[in-house]
């Protein structure tokens, strides 16, 4: 055979494959099933590391800001809003054709103390807090009206045992603060989707409380489109069965499900929640993979990813979006939570910005499912 013919044959075999590989992103494989999103930080939005910004634009179909829309950064003082970063995130999403969602309007963490006190430092009266909530929500949601698909309206209002968290909002306004938040958000952008977001949603008592809240909000005539399960998960908990049960319960309550902050910590953990004020002391035993993750552990982690992703696909009639909480293991918040200074490996891209091999398997899996629309 002539050398040219051999080259032509090789080209015919190789070229289509490289082409398909370039096409193979989670965004494409999940298209029509659910959005596949990522939480972004300002370095990425500002293009400080262009490789990361490009990966976000190419591999994902949605973004959410990791911090800059939270109450404290966006509204640090009663009369002062800081729009610069949030504006940039929304523009970055639009430029790259990524769906943008907002996180989060009402939360007990990352919120200025001014929100709850008067000039003498005493708790404000219920009407004052309600009015501050109204102002905050109207101003923030109103600014991005029509440009943000949906908002995490209230974040983490329940304890794991299903009782209300005794946050300042709850102490001053009682449970109605949740209803007010949903009403104000709907007034500010009637077309925006509205979500309740929490961690450990698969804990039965908490799930029951959230289902109860959904029913109450609906009965009160409030818009609620979905429940966001943060999905900050571990190697041994929760079980896939527990996650599936929560999906069934939420589906039966007539809301969509969002996986809003997915990461799977590979490290041992002294705490299975995601309340950011919980902190534990560093020890070497709690940080076992500083050099590398052993193969056997990596395989277990990959299996966790695939088992969970398989479940999202199985329920893709109700799962509308899956968002990972960060791009690379380098930038994950879990390097500092719930213990500072560890090395965790919870995300889909490694410390060299390389896509982990499990992503190819996720793509193959996703392609086997039909689109829902
Ligand atoms: C985390 C961010 O990732 C960190 O950068 C920040 O220091 C603390 O908050 N639940 C949430 C997220 O709803 O907003 C939190 O994000 C993680 C837990």
C-alpha cells in the first residue's frame, strides 16, 4: 500500500474520534436533560487564569456566583450596595451563553449584622426587619430582572432534625420570614424561578420539614419552583437510597429538584453538615492525601460520582439543574472546611485544570438517556 493511502486510512479512523472528543462535554451530553452548572469565583470571571475561564465557558451550561451575591458582599451596609462583582458575573454568563442563577437572598451566614440591629445595637422590631428584607430583595432581584433564571430565595432555614433554625430572621419574625422572602422576590421579578436551598436534604426529618414548607408556601399562593439540595456529600454518606428517597418525596410535593452545590469530599470528616460557621482543629490523620490519592480510594470516589450522577439522570424529569461547587480541586472551599488547610479532591477538574477521567464515563452515561424536551 502506498504511504498516502495508509495515511488516509489512519486519518479516517482518528479524525472523527478527535472531533467527537472535542464535542464531549458535560454541557452537551446533558443538554435537554438538565443544566450542568458550576459555581464561579471572581478570578475566573475576571480572566485572571484564562484557562479556567475558558473551561467554564466550554464545559458547562450554567453558572452561579460562589460568593458575590450573598447578603454581606452585595449589601454590606444599609445604604450601600456593591454591584461590581455581581454585574460582572451576569455579564460573563451572557457573553458565554451560560444560564445564570442567583445565590442567595436570605441566609443566616455571610450577612451584615446591621441587618438585624438598630443604631443602639438592639434587635429591630419585626416590621423593621421585614422592611429591610423587602428593600434588599427588591433591589437585588430588581437589578437583574429578566437576566437571572432563578434565585435561591432562602438558604438553610432548617436544622437537620426538621426544626426551624433559630436564626435572627426566625427569632425576630418567626417562620413567616420565609413566606415574605418568596413574596418579595416574586414581586421584584415575576418571571424568575424561586428556590428553597439547603444541605442534608436527604436527612428524613429535614426533608419532611422542607416538603411541609413547600406545601405551606403553595397553600399561601407563593411561587416556589424547586428545592435545591446543596449536595455537599461524603464518601460514606448519604447513601444513594437516602438521596433517592428524598427525590421521590420532593417530586411528590410537586416541585423540581436542583443539585445546587455538588461536591464529594474524599477526606474523613468530623461533621456531615455544611453550616459554614462549624470549624474543627487540624490534624494529620484528617488530611491523609497531601501527596496523592491512592488508586483504591480514587476508584471509590469515582463510583460515588457515577452512582449519584446516574440518579440525577434517572430523575431527569424533575432534576432541572446540577451545579458543582467549584471548578478545580485547587479552588474548592473544602480545602478549608470544616478544617482549615487540608487538601481535598471533591470536584471534576484536578489541580492542573485537567478534567478527571470519570467525566468521560459521566458523558457516556448521559448520552444513553433521552432528552426530556
Ligand atoms: C461557601 C463558599 O464556597 C466559600 O468561598 C465561602 O467562604 C463560604 O461559603 N452552603 C452555601 C454556600 O450555600 O454559599 C457556601 O459557600 C457553602 C455552604
